[in-house]
C-alpha cells in the first residue's frame, strides 16, 4: 500500500514556554504560602502552682537572682538580689539590643565567674505592661541563652518602685 | 557568487517534560495547602526570633485581643463536636445534630454558652463581623469555674478520647493587649495544671 506522505509537513507543535512559566509562578506562590503563613510558637513552662503547700518555696541565692520588672511605656527595671536590700539597682533600661541585652550578657558572665552557677532571671510583668513586652523579654531570654527563668507575680513594693521610677 | 549554506540547528527545546514536572509539583502544592479560614477575632501577634512552628493537630488556641476579649478554638471537627457534647451535658443546653455539625465547622468562637445557638445559626460572613462576639466569660461565678475553664477542659477530654493525645494549648494574644488579660488566661490554664503552653508569635523581620 502506498504511504500517504504529503511531503515535509511538520507535526503541529505548541509552544509550551508560557505554560511552564505560569506553572512555575504558581508553584512558587503555593510553596511560599504553605511554609511562611504558619505562625511560630514560643514554648512557655510555668512553675507548678501548688495550692495546698503555698509556702513550699525554694530559696534562691541572692547573688544569682536577677529580677526584671516590666513597666509601662516599654521600660524595664531590674535589680539583683532582693528588693529590700538589692545588690545592684534598681535600674531602668529599654528593651532590645541596646537596652537589656548587654546587661543580661554581662550578668550571665559575672554570675558564672562569681558562683560557678548560672543566672536565674525572674520576670515580673506589671499590670501596665503589654503582651508584646512579655514576648519581647522572653525572646531576650532565648537570645542571650539564659537557662533558668520564670514568670512570677509582681508584689506591691515592686509596684511602688516602678511608680517611683515613673514607669507604672 | 555562490551562497554558502549554513545549516542552523533549531533552538527550541522540548518543553513537554518540564511542563509535566511543573504541573505535578503545582498539583502537589495546591492539594497540601490549606485554605486560610477567616478568624472571628483578628489579632496582631507580636514578633519574636523563635523559629518553631505551631503544630497542626491537637491544638487548642485561645485568642486574646480587643481589650481582653477571649475566643477559643480547637483543631479537628470530631474533637469540636465531642467538646460541644460535653459542654451541653455540663450546662444542660441541648444542641441538635445539625447545630453540632455547624459548630464543628467553626474555627473559633467567643460567646457565652447561652448565646452559642444564635452564633451557630448565623452564616460565616455574618458571624465573623467585628465586635459581634463579646468573648467567652473568664470570671468564675461563685464556686463554679469560668466558662473558658470548662471549654478548655472539655476540649482536652475530647482530644484525649478521640486522638488519645494530650491537647497542646497556644495563646494568641494581640501585641497591644495589657498583661492582666493574658494573666487571667494563664491563671485559668494553671488552675487545671496546664503549665506548658505556647505563645503564638510572628517572625521578627527587622534587626533586633
């Protein structure tokens, strides 16, 4: 049988380049939205609240303890030891890399050198601090790699101290 | 002068294979992507440098924003349905099967349980109107624990029953929210011995 060959007629071809372009654009979009849209989580472990033995508290060494009070207007007040007879402070600083961070890094080093143990930071947010402040200071703990820190309740003398410093 | 014939090679590349691959990938990403649900309470979460993502399943999210309004939501439709059943037993408010199904499709809610029926009856766009839902009560009434406390307990039991896992709790607070309203939620969590939870944050973009 004779083959039907009408000569050099090329096969019909479609240019797929724009289609591939579009497909890759969409791939990029979906890839980025699936991974970037997910919010991040900061894990918090609070000390157990034992309602039966309220006085069952552990004494902390004064020279290892740094108390950080979160005041209003994005200000922090910190002191070492106890408020009645602080070893240092209370001093008012800002958040961020020019505020609390150098203080924390210095204290971490000093306490390690003086006692051979790590620094303990007690965070006490006041009623006038915002949620952003809490997240910021916890973030600071992560950045400076403070191993032991906790969130506690602020006491009245500490509120008075904040009022005196004008950040309550 | 005789012309010199230069045989030109074609510069077109066969795109078929590339097209196949890219569409395969595209299909994969479209199917794995989850559509963003509208939230009844929009919050602007604070930024942090933490890189850990929140889990997708067995998660209860407590949203705090707009001057201390508290909303609650759980992942998983079965868990939501079971949670509602437990709550309806506890507060002796009956819900029909249809209402339960509608409730299981809701991402989150923020009304006292007495008003829940009205919210369930609304459609999605109406329900998520700003300022419509007043928030779940967080104050305890007499000796009874607060409604939020009961919702969290019900969600934890439901997660345990259905998935046999501990529910993880995340607090999603607005950056400008004052600390006392967050503290209230933390106290409720600690009241049922949930001492570990997560704070939902954004990724910090600026140099911090």
